[in-house]
C-alpha cells in the first residue's frame, strides 16, 4: 500500500534528521513531547541510553471484535482463544549538548492455535527530536506511526498522546489499521518572559475494512506564552484542523482557541490546564427515511442526502505529570474535538488517561494504565461510542543479567448508543519471558 511506503519514508527521514543534529541544551518552555504522558524512550529508573528487548509469551484472548457479521446478520462473536506472541523493541533517549532524541519502537506477531484467520502483527514507532538552534530558538519534531489489527496492540503505546490527536485510540472494532501522525515546530523565546511557537502536523489513519471510515488531514497551530515567574507560564493557543474522510463524502474544519496555564511544581512535577472553545463545521452525507411519496414512486425506504452542520462546544485539558527516583506518573483529562472512531465522522470526545510505573525492588517492577474515551458524533444523528479499560504488567528480573519474566493483563469494555446497540467486554492475558539487552555499544 502507498501509505506503508510513505510511513517508512517519513519515519526514516525524521530519524536521520534527529541523528544529524548536534549539541542539546534543553527545550524552551513551549516545547512539548509527542509522547504525551510518558515521553518517547523514557523508562523509570533507567539511564538515557538505547536498549533492545525481545520476548515471547503465551496468551489467552477473549472478546476479539472483528468487522464481520454472522449468518443471522449480527456482529460476529469470537470466544476465548489460546495463542502465542513474539515481541521485539528498541527504546531509549539520547542527549547531546544541543540535541535530544527519544525513540520507542515495538513490534509483535500474534498467532492463535485455532482461529488462525485472526493472526496478525502490530507495530508502533514513536520518535521525538529537538535541536537548540541558538539560546532562544528550538526546532522540534515528532512522529507517531504504526500498524495494528487488534485494539490491544495500541493501548499501551498511544496512551497520553497530545491534544488534537487523531490516532485510533478509541476504535470500536479490531481490524487492520495503518496510521501516521507527524510534524515539526519552531519556538522562539522573544525575551525572558515572552515566547511564541508555530507547528504544523499531518496525519493519516487508514482502516483496511471498507465498512470503516478512514481519515487524513493537517493541523497548523500557533501559541503565545508569557512567563509569569520562574515556575508559572500562561498564554493562548489557536489550532486549526482539517479532516478529509475517505471512502465517504465528508470533511470538517475545526477551529480551536484556548488559554493555558502551566505550573512547574518542582524539577520533577508539572501541572498544565487549558480551556476554551472549538467550532466544527462538518459537511457530509447521511441516510434518512424517504418521504412516503418517494417510497411509493421509487420503491425505496431510505435515501442519502447531503448536510452541513456548525457546532460550537467547550474544549479543555488538564494534565499532571511527574517522576521520582523509582516511579513515573501521569494523568490527563481531555474534552474537545476528535476525528471519530472509524464508524462516525467528526466527534465531540471526552478522554481520561492514567499511566503509572513503579519499581518495587531491584528485581520487581509494575505498570498500570487506565483509559476512558467517549465520542459523540457531531452529525445530526449524535451517535455515541465509548470504550474504557486498562492494563497492568509485572516484570521480574531474577539477577543482574538480561532475562526478564513478564505477566500482564488487559481489559476493554465497549458500548454504543447508535442505530445499533453494542455492549462487549474483551480481555487478554499474557505470561512469558524476554531479554532486555542493556549494554550494546553501537546504541550508546
């Protein structure tokens, strides 16, 4: 597919550009990581170096929700499935005097002992880079890209992605999906208090099933900030987003204006709040009941008609993130506009996210992630889709070597209130072992 080629080219270009930059002194006040609650490459209790890991698991998967129907016309239901999963990844951060690089790549292949039709692979790439051009100017960029055929393949990686995200974190169905979201920005500190940042992003989410909606678009943004004191900064943000919906007539233009306030509690903890409004203008088609006269003349019960709608609603986000010697913590609540969940166009979204990792001892660590999303269509039908769930993972390292044992569980509950109703639970359990290679010279 063309998207796959562009995805690989875009990610490789950004990666090479980051490696060619030199000497990093740290980002300006407006710079934000593309990794959201946990910047790409960071791991609690680890030095900023690159690591490689590989592993294998035995898994039990229940509640897989494919984009298909059964013989009676209802949504297909897949019972519990035993299987296996192989994992491979590279992660880490690197800082030079004026340059920084953060990388997260994870790839897996999942197979089932009976329903081999649902075998598949998930791949995720997250990349942050920055180059301090001079004492007052920072050039930064980020890439988030990947493929997935199971929503559980996205949950651990996409939690906490930034405001304006269009990535498939709230998809209802388990189907093959390709996505990429990347952009670059430049921020300038005009004087000791006043700063400005300009950034532009482009994105594509392509869902393989023709029954689901794909989307592409772009999003320029500008923000102005004023440093109130050493720890507090306030300002305003204007963000424009254009959505083009593929395989269906539909597009939307969204204008978001918000004020923001950030407070650096100390060197390790940061609080941010944003608030304002968004105005979304959507043009698309919808299926409606035909007039009785039309039904009698043409013998059809429904017709397709074009519509346009302009909606203004409040938008905001609150984030708290921090870390200690043994833990990292992030929590975020977002209310605003989104690209939809593959079954609807532009939507009003509410998202709550939590990410917590803690090292219990030199041998044992665990992580917890919780995610809630709710999307209400901004078309005339106002369909509503919600997904909530979470994951927990334990890691045990028996000695100073690279061997690591893992135990994890993930849960998801999906509910819809649309022209059809759906309430479905799904979970996945995995147990296995891996090797975390920490001392590889060419990655340091």
